[in-house]
C-alpha cells in the first residue's frame, strides 16, 4: 500500500486508513482482529479511532490487539478527542478536558503514546490558544507525536493552523485535517482543501463512499441489514438517497462496468487520488468488505473517466 507524507511533516501514513467506528458494536473483537491483521498484512499503517467510538470500546479493542495480533510499531494510531460525555455541553476542547481524555485514551489503548492526536470538533466556547496549548503539551510530554483537526470549517482549520505556524518555537504544526469528502460531498474543495495545502496539512477523507451509497448497494432500494435499513442509522444515509445522488451513483456504476472493477473501487480511487488527500478512512464491518477495499488500492482512474465523474457530481 502506498505511504504518503502528511502535509509537510515527517509523518508518513498509508493511503487507506482502517476505521474502527464499528468495533465493539457491529464488529466484535474476533472480527476486529481479522480486519487489523489483514490490513497490516496488506501494508496498511494508519488506524483511525476515537475516544467516543462505542463508549471507548473501539480504543479498548485496539489496545487489546496491539502487541498481540500486530506489533505496536507496525501501526500509526490516530485517535480523536473533544466530544464531551458529561452532558453539560456537546463539545469541550478545554485544556482540562483534552489532557484528561488523552490519559484515558492511552489507558484504553494500552500504549504510552498516540501517533496522531486530533480534535474531533470545534469548540466555540474555548479560546483556540487554550486548546492548542493542550495539544502542544501532549506532544512535549511525548504522549502524542503529531496533532491534527477534523470536522471544521475552512476558517476554523485556518485559525488553528495559522496560530501554530505564526507562534514562537514550541508550537507544533497541525499536520492533518479530517473531512467528509466524496463524489456526493465535494464541499471541502471550495476552501478546506486549498487552506490545508497553503498551511501544510494533508486531508484525511472520511465517508468517501458517500455513506455507503456509492457502493451501488442502494440502486434497487434499501437492502436488509444495510445502514439505511436500521432506524438509528437511516438518517445518516438518507440525505444521499435522492435523485441527484442517484445520477452520480449511476455514473460511478457505468465507469465501473467499463473498467471491469467495482463501484466501490471507482469511488475510492476518485477520492484517494485527489490533490491534497493523504489518506482515505474506511470502516469495513467484515473481512469481505475489507478485501474489496484493499482490492481497490491499485485502481487508478483514466483522466477521461475522472473528468466525467467530476462533471456528473458537480451537477448534483
């Protein structure tokens, strides 16, 4: 698997990241073990988790698998912080909350450091200098190696990144920006991708299959067992099930048929090879789904097909 440089930093990560959002819920520990082993065997390094995934169970399972199923040194652990769980407010990036959450993540992960520590959301109630001082403290203590942000607007990302770049020595650059990015969600192209490029950060794309819709599974309706068939997940998928999205899906499927590959491979390849994207985070629930994702790694779209997909998705 291709390894890419995260922005202008010394951190290199695999072009596909293994997401763990389903671990401890749809995916049990035995299945998670199979996924992690296959991912590392294929050359994958970046494993993406968060302190709030299934109440921290995603981190706990990953921690139990490190140095058992794979070596700690074989993976780049990226976890996220910032969502509050005490009920007082949804987001908390205060120094108090962030540093306490990092200690809790390290305990669950059974490691002394994370490779990439990311803000999961923007907190308008906390000054960015306080938030960033906590990220710097984590790096200086050796408990985090690099820092990133996610799910921000372009101006929010720019505020974080510019503050770090403009400061005195001791501030650590923001090396990644995570964002939803797919043929059905191209908003990052307007300003986040240019901002990240200008400020030396690489983009980690998530939901690059259009929340599963670009795989083509919903072309004939909502299949039983799919995310959209479950009441708790249906609102997440339904925004991409309308007629504008259907036209994009059909374009993806037409391209896939012409190339002799799956719609999934076309959709992932389109995002993976966009300028500024350092990695595509995918959260397969089963080994079969991961096999299909890994099989797409060598698919590179001809320029005329990329242009046709660009055109189809811009009309959405």
